[in-house]
C-alpha cells in the first residue's frame, strides 16, 4: 500500500496470524528481517503496532 505521507519507496504490509499460530513475535520479526535481508539487502523493515497502521490507512482514505 502506498503511504501518502512518505514516498513511493515506502509501503505498508499488514498481516494477521491465526490465533492457533503460537510463536514468539520478537523471534518471528528477527527471522523475517534475516530472510528478507538475504534476498533484498537494501530493504529496511520496521514493525509498527496495528493501531498505527490503521490510523495511517484511515487518513489516506480521507484525503481527496
């Protein structure tokens, strides 16, 4: 998703994990960073709370 208050070089990806999927979230984040870095070494990842992502998406829809 294009983030209106940044540039085309940034995107938001929202994922949801099944309730039955048991994992340490910090371990999962580290694995994702490592795996993505192997294929795309210049990509930087950040993990934002879902509430922040929802606020960004809502404001994007309110703009003309």
